[in-house]
C-alpha cells in the first residue's frame, strides 16, 4: 500500500505544465502495479490521494525522524539459523526480565 502511494508523488507534484502527461503517467503506473498483482482498490486509492496533494506539498523536503536506537544488522548466510525467528521467540523473555528491560524500555 505504501509503495503505491509513494510512487505517485513524483508524478503529481513534479508534473510538467501539460495536464495530460500526469494522468497518462499515473495510468501507466497503475497498469504497472496491477500487472504486479497489487490490489486494485489500493492502487486507485493511492492515485486519488496523490492527485489531492498540491505541488508545493509534494516538493517539500522531508527530514527523516531521528531515533536513538541501535541498528541490529547481521550478515546473511544460508547456513545460519533463522535469526528473526529466534529473536522473536526470545523477545518476551528479554522484555520481562528486570535487568534486560532497562535496556529495552523504549521498545515495549
């Protein structure tokens, strides 16, 4: 759903003066997303939302939100066990433990 709306912003906000071109490009995008088995209603709603965004709003620079979390990045290797499965299984224990909960207090 988010991908569909994100793809429509440049076509409505940065559209040239010719009013036919944005509609043509949105139609092409719609066809592309539908060919990739996106839900028809989601694509139509995303295009409708994007058409309601003004050019000035579409051109605003958005600063990413800052957070103080540490990124847990691992290198993938097919021989290693499923890390997310093990992590999710242990998450409840990590948050319930009094000592460990001090480290994970903002993630609960």
